[in-house]
C-alpha cells in the first residue's frame, strides 16, 4: 500500500483535479460495520473520458487511480480485498492494471477483478490500484458505463466507489503563460491566459480558477468573478483564489483567450511565489471543488470576457492538462531577529518563566509551501544552574552537542522547529519555564534562529545573520529594563530590549525582570512575554504566538520534511 503524496500548493490546487470529480460515493450496498470497526472510503475520479478508438493502431490510454482514505491516526494492517465490477463498461472500454503503479496483488477474471492487500496507512490517502483504460474497438462516440468498486475485510468496513467512463467529450487544455520568473517587489506583469478545447465535444460554459500565494496580488475585481483571500496562518491558508465563470459553447478544435489580460503583481513582501491557473467546465461539481468550502465575494467591476483566437490541433483527452503553474521569484529578503531575556535575581528553588524567539522584520514573507519543509530551527541553550520544567510542544530536548535525548525536561539544549510559513511581520514566540537549581551569577545561555544544519547555519533568504542570536541571562544583577538599549547583560550594566540590540558575541536580550513579568511588543505589533519572571509555580505555560501553531500539510496527505542532520 502506498501513501499518496503532494505538496501544500498541490493540495491547494488539488481541487483542480477534483474538477474531474474526486471521491464520490456509490449506491452499492455495504455490509453494516460493527461498533468498533474502522470505516475506510474508496475513491477516485467520478468521471473519466476516453479518446475514441482510432480504428487502426493502438488507442490512447487514460489512467484511473483508485484510492482508500484512512481518517484514523492508526495504521490498518489486516488483510482486505477490493473488488472491481467492469460489466458496466463491456463493449465501451478495455481495462488492465498498471503493474508498476499497483502495489496490491490484483487479478482480472472476465468482467471482474480482485485486489488483495494488508496495509492502509493512518491519516493518509492510500493508493489501491491504477487502472489503464482504452476505448474498445467499435465503441461509439458518447458510449459510457460505470466501474463499481467495493471493499471487504473481517475487521473493517469500506464505503464503495463508482467511476463513470465515457468515450469522447470536451478536453479543455490550459496553455502556458510564460511570465517572467525573476521580478522586483512591486513589479506587475500582464497574464494573457488562453486555453483550447482539444476534445470531441463542446464544453457548455467554462470556469477559470486562479490560485496564488501570499506575495502575489491581482488588483482587478470583475463582476463575473468571485474572490477569497487566504488567512495566511498556514501553508494551506496562504493561497488566495479567484473563480471566473463564462457562459456559452466552447467548441472542439478551438483556442480561446481572455479579451484583456489580467494583472499579476509581486507585492512588496513577495519572495518565492506560485501562480496556478486552470480551466474546467462550468458545472456545480467543478465550482464546489474549487471553492473547497471557502466563502467568496463577487467582484463589482466590469465583466471579464473571452475571445476566440484560432483552431487547435486535436489531442488526447487528459484532465491533467487543464492546469498550468508559474513560479515567480521576487528579488527580496527577510530579516529574522532573535530575542532573548534576562532576570535580575532568582533564588534556588524558584521557577522563572521566559519567552524567547524571533521576529521577521521583513520585508519578505517566507513560505516553503511546495515541500512543507521547516524553514529553520530556534536553538536554545539553557543557562547554567537552571533546568527546564515546561516547554512548547514544538521544541525537542537534546544533549549539549545536539544528540537525541529521551528525557525531554531538564535538557541542556532545545531545538524548536520553525514551520513552513513565516509572515512578513510575524513574532515567533516560544514560552519556557526554568527552575533555578543552583544560583550562578550572570549565568548565560543563548537563543539562535538558524538553518537545521549546524555546520551551515545561514538562512538563504536572510543576509544579516548578526542579529540571529540573542542572550538568555539568569541572575544578571541588573535592575529595570531598557527596551531600546544594547549591550551584553552578562558583562555590562545595560540590557537589550525586546526589539533586540548588539552586544558582545552579537547577542541581545529581550529585557529584564525581577519577580514580575514584562511584556514587549514586536515591530509587527504582536505581543509576547519579553523577559523572565520569578514564580512559585512550575505549571507549563500555554504555547504563545500563532506562529507556533503553523504546520505544513493537513488534508490526509503526507508532506515532505527537511532532513534534520548535524543539529
């Protein structure tokens, strides 16, 4: 059994492939589940079109991927079977299994087939089998039928799936744009979007869908388009969407183009961006798939129109060519500025609370939305004489050299993953609790935001690494705080404020406190606990800052993670 993998952006535009239907429930009878039995959903495209048989020579193939969705966290490892009924497409299509893309043991007998397997990965969309379909010799244009798929296991229940197969139909093909890939922040380009119908039948209306990342702006607001903006709180939400509908008949063998180009503009905070554009038939199913449950606002400007350009050479029916994607890289940088903290006095046995982390002072946002990889890591070295008693869930305790450690509390060092999206004004705050086991005058630790590789700590988008490290100081003996000061609190009377400052070793602190908590406000307006406070409680603080909740991947798809070596 294979997991089905894709990136955050692909998931955002996977609704495009859902234009062909995606997971559809069938009307076949399924045996009732026992109360404790897991329920899995079989699925795949609701409809698939086949290129008509040429009469002589080999017909062109289409593929149908059948999947099973396991919504539970647990893997399922019992044997199960998936049965295929091909009687509905007899005389319409010929079918075989693609052995290279099918991990299950599958056997066809007449108009039926059975696949046997014994693993379904948890919290994932798993591949069952890939079918290769061709139009049967002598099949008529427009002929069709259903493939019915059911599952069976002694310890699980499967929701069945039906795929409709048709010979011929429209084939909408999006043409590449060829936008400039390397741009400056603020630069705009005209997008002359065009598509062809290379199928055998007209499309009754079309739907143009645009999906674009946080650093791209499309200023026009047409009356036949609806718009939604990503919430920009995760790799999923970072995509904005525009959906434009066009009535009329769009004939086979013809190319159509927007009557006037759209404007694709790189925002001032743009960095590495993606612009996805697709075309599909104007059906409720396609519209629902592209909306993906989001709320849209209709534009109030002029109506966007299409015009006929030229005749197109006929090609194969293939829903995968309905969509194109353009990468745009703005010549921009971000500045991750670390902040630490200082406490004037804390006695042995007391617990102090601190929030360390970094701010992105821009101008660029950073998003690894294709791979879902971590942007980097916040590396905290605990001051001498203190033991961590409370930490964020995103932080892992390691040995002083960065090696694995079983006991997570009381570690000398912590590595905290920076997720795949950091906005241009974000404050990434990490709350810790530390118990003073031994009073060490001016005990000094540090916090650094860097790459995962300690041998190459530089961040490729941050040219100024001097402010990526800040000090964490216990029992500094310094009273008061100076939000705008500089200096190393371990060696001088002044302390760095929550906005950061330069001291020796390029380490600044986030303010001081003695017996009470001070707060600092970042340049972006987010507020975090900026300093250490002595307290009699060792209760774990709630994880602070919306950035700590960021994670790549959510739609039961497994996202790639960066290899974390040499930490």
